[in-house]
C-alpha cells in the first residue's frame, strides 16, 4: 500500500501509484477545515531517512471529497482516506464525509508527532483515543484502521485499547520524533524545529512495534516504516504484519518500488515453498 503523507494529495497521483503496482492507496491526512501547514523548510534529508514537519497541510474534507470521488471512479484498488480531527465528533464527521465520497476504509491518524491537540496528543490519551475510535466505528460502515505512534512507552498497551474500542486493523508506525540542526546557522533546520523521522532508519523500530502488537491483539496489522525492498517487507510479514505500506522509499527508489517489493515477496515464497503470504504472517513468533 501507499503510506499516508506522500503523493496522496490528488486523484491523479493516487492513480499513478496504483498503476505502478500498489495494492491499495492511503491519502494524506485530511481534517474538517483547510489547514496551511508549517512554513518551509518542512522536510530535511538525514542519513537513512527524512525528517518532516509538514504540519498537516490539507484542503479540508469538503474540498478533498472531490478528489476522493474522482479517484474512486478510476482506481482499481481500495482507497483508504487518512483522517484527523481535534475531537471525537470531528474525526467522525470527516470519516463520514470521506465514506460518502467513496472511501473504502479510513485510517485514523492518532499519531502525528508534532501538531498540537491532534495526532499523538489524541493517541496518547487512552480515554479520548477509545472514544474517537468507537465514535468513528459507530458512524461509518467501512473498516476503520488506526495508525499508531512509536513515541510511546508501550505500543501494545495502546493497540489493546484501540482494538477494544472497535478498530478493524492497525497501522504501525507513524514517524519517530526527531530533529536536525544546521551547524552553520546553529539553529534547527525545520521551521517547526521538531519533526518525524521516516525511512530506513526507523525500520527496526517499526518491526519491533509490529512484533509487540502481534503478541497482544488479533486484528490485522499493516507494517509501515522504512520498507525499501522485498526483504524489509518479508521481515514485517514474519513479525506479524498482513500487509505493508511504503512511503519514503518512493523518494529514494522511485514508484517502481511497489512492483519490485511484490515481485520479491512472490519469489521468496516460491523459493521457500510457501503457498501464500498468509503462511508467513507472524511466523517469527513460533517458539
Ligand atoms: O503533516 C505532517 O507533518 C505529518 C503527519 Br499529519 C503525520 O502523521 N506524520 C508525519 O510525520 N508528518
């Protein structure tokens, strides 16, 4: 799947990613009202990854609904709309509007590491988090995925709360809180100072999170964080993910990364004598 946050702003880019071999696409997070996001610089490249603090730029669900409608008519793969809000009612309203426009599922962003009063501020308050998930669940009749933050003491504890509240699947993980400082100017590079690290640097963290969640809950897990080649994807499957999302690797490997990863998984299954991906989901947990 295409991970949220990269190339997920328009029907056109979502279609090109699907044509390039993604099995499903997730949009950039969208809220009730338009939001400008932070001023530049909003992305910085560091060794093994990117740090971003985009600040949730989005046109608001009413305008974005047009893109969802257009994408839904031409896409041949599931369209998942990433949703954020500042309250349970807002999450539910945005999710409802996304489904009315044609979303096949929603992914609740309760894990953005650097925007106040939403994202991980919601995801770390277990009471509010449970209310958000159950409100959205009772509002729409489509699967509800919840994207979790690694910036917590126990991601498995959070996963348990979210699943009890009705989540159909979990996406693990959002970016890892990080920063970079310019030694010439002596100040932080991102305008927001702090951002979220993605890419290869976070793969071992994401893998551990998926492994921990798989031990605790029974819903499908979507692995996300640093998947760059087929071997990364297979590691996530062995840790317990049923699917993976790819984001930053599109920037480093190009859009062909989706086909390359799926082809690599198929070859691995063949060489190892497995008949289906299902046979290796969580296989690393056997004692
Ligand atoms: O827009 C962002 O700055 C952003 C979001 Br919403 C998110 O969930 N994760 C991230 O790294 N950046």
